[in-house]
């Protein structure tokens, strides 16, 4: 497929429509497009989306060629978003990412889960959990998946790695995912791993500490910076894995990385943290210092955006597949903004708010009137 050949409106028309033909007034793709445009203009939640549709009804009717001069109501939008099959919608998202996002060699890929706090009732403890496969430097999500009920993130992360179409990338995950099976999945992709080791792998952690203490460092790096009133010093050392962890199931392990982080706050309080990592990647300490820290961009550039900018956890959306569908659409919108070069999403929303034509142009839709 040629690059940039993707029409979102047309792709959405391929979704299974579970409604009866009798009484069906609006196309499913129109309903989803109205939700996307609403979020892109700063309207969140179904009541807010209904306000957006009413406010811009005249313009939307002209743009989308609606002959009956009537747009979907609040109840119609809410009901249909809950019925859309998440897996089908996710396939459209993945088709877009494969066309729009290039996979570079040694691309740092973070995998992390996020619970949707508004997806369950107050007396229930289990939230819907979405795992994202996130390109750190591009700040874009390449794949996303819903954690199965009565399961956890580990099998979903392994599934996403297996389905990932690229090779020779660097997978970075939290200590939860320091699993031998996860390493096997990564190696099947001819890729690299940088996995934090904690007490969930006690023997491995013990050996990593031993290597970092008694094996001379191959390289070292130190950085010091001030941010938000805190002075942070990071010391990183890389040590050759000389304990043959390969024979214990940690396939292709080559180096142990030690990261020491000291933070001094305005009030004089000092905190110290030390973390250990295993990796099959041969790079120096400066490289690891920069990129290990970059893993947290998934928190700042994705989870924070969805919670604070798109107000994901504040929305009490619980019906059927609506929570995961809305979460996927928010991720999709963040990708669209960043793919067009708009890194500050809050500022971008302020700039385009109310300008429907300019918003639609960001979606590369050229087959409807007025665009």
C-alpha cells in the first residue's frame, strides 16, 4: 500500500453495524466521526459531545451531506459507541499506524498499561485496563490492546510483541514484565530488551547486584539537571554479564545496567534510588542513561494526556464496549495530532477549537464536501 493512502471516514464504514435497518437514520461512520471531532475540539463525555454536535449542527450537516438535516442525538451516539466491536475498531487504528508511523532500527518501544478509572462502578474494584505499545521518541502509540478479564498485563504484552510487525527495535518494560517468556517473544522478533529487575525475580536481582558490585564497569555516565525545583543526579554503569544467565533461561543476556538516582528537593530532602536492568544490547552507559529515562514518556506523553487533556478517568463511561472504544479513539487522536507535528496537544486544541474545516483537514479526509 502506498504511503498516506488512508481515508478514515471510508475505513470506519467497514465496521459491523449491529443495528436493525428499520429506523436507522445515521451511518455508523458519521457517529464515530462526530465523536472524534468533538474530542479534537475539547469536548469530552457523551453530554459534551452532544453539546458540540448541537453547537456546530449547521456546519456539520453541510460538510457531511446530511439530507434529512438531522444529526445523531445524545442517546444515539452513546448507544452505538457501546455496540462497536473494539477489535474491529482497533484493526482500523493499526492500519493507520502501519501507514503513518515508520519503524526505525533500534526504535525504543515502551509497553505499559493504564486503567480506565471511570469504567467501573464505585463498589467494583476491577477497571478496564488498556496496554499501549508506544514509540518513545516519536511519542506515538503503534498498537493497543485490552487486558482480558480475570487476567493481567503480562500475556497481553506478550501478545502485542508477537503481533508487532517490526524487527531490531528495543523493548523497554517495567519489572512486572521481566519474564523469560517475554524475552523469548522479543528474540523471535530479532529485537532487543532492556528489562528492570526487582523482587519478582529475586535470584536474578541478587545476581545483577553481584555483577554490578564486583565486575568492573565497561562504561559509565553521569548527568545532573535541575527540573521543577529538584536537582537530580543520575549515575549509570554497564557491566558484562559474566554469570551465564543464558543457561538459566534469560536468553541472550549480555549486560547488567546499574542506575543510581539521587534527588535533592528545595526543602533539603534527599532521596536515593538504585535500579538494575538486564539487556542483550551492546551500547555504552551514555546511551542507556538517555533512553532508560525516556521510557517514562509513555506516562507524560500518553497517559497524562489521556487523563488530564482528554479527561479519560473523569468520564463515567461503563456500558458494554464504550470504555475501551473511547480510550482507543483518544489514543488515535493523540497520534493524529503528533503525526501532524503538534506536540503540545492542549495548545493545539485551543488553536483549532470551533474550526471544523481545519479539524477535518488533520484527519486527511478529502471525500466530503467543504474539505
